[in-house]
C-alpha cells in the first residue's frame, strides 16, 4: 500500500468519525449514518490494500 493511499484512507476514516460524532451531537441520524458509511468505505479500502500488500 502506498503512503498516499494510507493517508487518503486515514483521512476518509477521520472524516467519517467526525460526521458520525456531529450527527450524534446534533441528533441528525442522516449525518450519523453518512459518517458510518464513510468509515466502512475506508475500512474496505484498507482491507483491499492489505491483501495487495500480502500478495507482493
């Protein structure tokens, strides 16, 4: 996994956590769900990159 990809995935994960937190604080279920979805996408990307790294 390239450093650039790791940084992008970490940024997406952090953005998702921030959205989820803001959604909880403001009682905005839609924003909270969007945050969880962003985190899930980042985790899927991380897993895919980890598989690539293991094969190399």
